[in-house]
C-alpha cells in the first residue's frame, strides 16, 4: 500500500506540470456524414485543391523566410505547376509544409489553417451525396457557427483591402495561386447550383478550364465568391462572406511578408507588420516573432 | 506505454509464477491471434474516412518507441491495431497484436488506452514483458513549438495488472520534447517508471531515454510518407543487469484520408541473454 501511494507521486507532478499553463489548440474539425465528400466523389477536383493547398503553405513559408521577389517567383511557380501536373491525393499537414511560419507566427498560422478547414468542410457539405438546399443550409450554418466560435476565426477589419504589391512582385506564382483560389470558388458554385447528377459534369468542365488557364492573368475580384459564385452568395451569404474574408486575409498577409526576414532588422519589421495584421483581424499577437 | 513487448520494461513476471491462472489467450492457437488482427484491420479499413490526417502525430510503438510532444486534436478519436513479431537470441520468439485508442479530451490534452498481447506469456512474464496489461494514459501539451523553444509535453500512464502474472499497478511519467527543422523533426523522451509490486531481484524504479528523428520522404515536399528512427536506452528490470540499448527504424504512410499504414523494425544492441535479435511490427491507424 505504501509502495502504491508513492507510485502516485509522479501523477501529482504530472498534474502540477499540466497546471503551468496552456495555449489553446485548434479542435478537431466538426464531423458529419458529409466529411471528405469531395475526396470521395470528386477525386480529381480534390487532388487539384490539395496542390493549391500545398502551394499556399509553401508560399507562406518562403515569404516568411525570404520575402516575395522575382528571383523566387520563377522557381516557386515551376514547383506549383509540377504539383498541379501530378496533384497529391491528400491534403497537406500544414505545420510540416510551413514549419517556421507555424512556430514563429502561430496565431496567423492557426487562422489560415482553421480557414482552410472551414473552406474544405464547406465544399464537402456541398459535395455530399445527400445534399439538398435545406440540408446544406443547416450544415453550413453549423460549421459557420463553429468556425466563428474559434479563437482563430477572422473578423472583418474596418480598413479597405490593400493594394496588390505582392502580386506584382511575384506575378507568375500569384497568377497560379489566384487561379487556385478561383477553382475553390467555381467548384463551390458548381456544387451548390446543381443536383448530384449534374454536379460532376459542371465540375469536369471547371477542371478542364482550370487546367487550360491556370497561368492566365486575372483580377483578384474574379476569385471572390461575390463575383464568381452568385448561387453560393444568394443561398449561403454568411459562408461566402467568410470565405472571401479568408482570401483577403491571405492577400494582406502576403503584402505584410513582401520584404521577408533575411536580416535581423528585416525580421523585426516583418514581425511588427504581421502583429499589426493580427490586431486588425482580431487575432492574438502573442506568439508572433521570428528568431 | 511503449516497450510492453520488449524486455526490460513493464516487468510483470516477478519470476514467472507458473501457478498463476492463465488467460484464455494462452490456450488459443496462433490462428486466433492472426484472425483477431486481420479482423481489426478489416474493421479499420472499412471505417469511413474523415478529415485532417495526423501522420506526424506519433504514438509510441506505431511503429517505433519514440513519441512526439503533441496530443491528438481536441475531440479527435484515433485507433490503431498492429502485429508484432520478436525473434530472440535464446530462440523463444513471440508475437501478438496490440491495440490502442486515443481521444482528444480537451485542448492540448490527449487521453488513451492501450493493450498488447504476446505469445509465451509465462516465459515473457519472466523476462519482464507484459501480456494483457491495460495502459491508461493522459498526455498534456505544456507548450507548442515556438521561435525559440521546442514543443513540450508530459505524459502519465497507469499500467493496470490485468495481464497474465501481473501484480501491482505501475505508474509511468514521461517528458517529451519535439523540434522541427524543415523536413525533419527531432524528438526526445524521458520516462520514469515506478513499479507497484516487484520481486526481490527487481528494480522498483526504472528509467528510459529515447532520442528519435522523423523525416518526410517525398522529394516534392508531400506529407504522405514519414520515415522514423530512434535509439532507446533503458535500465534493466533486474538489479545489477546490463542496460538495454535498442535501435529502431520505421515508416508511416497515408493510405487514406484518415488512415495510415505503419511498419518498423528494431534490435537490441545490448542487454540480457534473451534480448531481441529482431523485432518487426506492422499495423494501421485511423483517425475519426
């Protein structure tokens, strides 16, 4: 009995350590029968979306470390095109694709990740085999409510959108990423505007158009739900607004990362810009700061 | 939780009590173990795939000892089943299935249960290897990785004496650290074990240190295949016995949105006479 009592001492130490403090983690994404519907029913679409997801995270990691410039644009756009030519089957583990960004800008990383989860789930709901306008509305309402309850969800800043300087600094990569964002928007519109039988034909056409015009120049507005997905906007305005906010947040982040962080001074300035971005978007600033 | 099949940890034998009642498993032919394993794989494989795979979320013994300092996400379930074969230098080989369930009970807090069976339970009990003990654990993330420091976590396991020849409840306390460097991560685990009941020649307090690495294998930077390796040093369960040194290597690969296949192998470089010549483990894990 005495021995057994002493065996519990480590447990007390464990709980003491646990009480030291914690940073809130993201929760596991909400689950439902619709989960992974895009992967199951539209594997070609899902694979291209995975390539775009990899591209986004890789772009953020490169921009965080080296900034955005023409020198890296060529190499990165080639990488993106090679990913799209043989797209991955599964979505990336974000913190392995962008490890430095994940640990040095944790709140921004989690906001982007939680946004990606929300975007993926919205598409899965629309792609579900039992999808109907009523069910979609109910399910999307639920995930939107859960999204907003997270500490890492985005709230709209008062200031208008900034200029597209980052796009001009790396035009080739920006065009491909913008085409990728537009693919998500058009796919949502295809899935929302058609029944299960018609969806695959519309998605097939969208994919063919995407493959043909991935490097075509477009304005950022063409990749917004409010321009390219009228059905989604009319039926699910809250979700469309939130996803457009996510696109805008990503664009503003790239603007903030434009000069990069190769020197100590540059890192200091970059960190300050990213903190300002976090404040504007209602995110915590603790945990933002490079070495 | 790791090391239940290995000699030198989770010592349950207390000298191998031959008059102890035997588990039904002891009398079962090997075919029933294989059937259990195959059935478990089938069940795992037909489960509906879900979102957000956690290939990098390492669990001890899936497939090697090292664990990362990261709990499963809040409200996530993860289940794993594996099969292990150990060839020993004294020729008394063993094999059997292992099972585990994890749940993200709160943000940063993982809870779980695990169970492993091995053949030759009486002999393995004498070697200090449990068969059928239930492990319950909680893993708490103290802090995630930051610009300056590694991810840190603590883990507490309670090992209940539900297996053959088991006596006393053991407690394991583990400190875990993980640091990422581009495509690879380094891990360090340090474990203290307090045995609830021991035989006269057995240590009641034991230590284990693990240094491990994992590496993304894809040249395109995909996160679908992970290679792992580690070195484990632990105290011998017997007083005066030599320390046990093990090296292991393995891989985890996504085979579904939520499903991973894993395989690993290891060998004891130093230790007592009946130490493992080679240990092979294969299995699948699924996150819900």
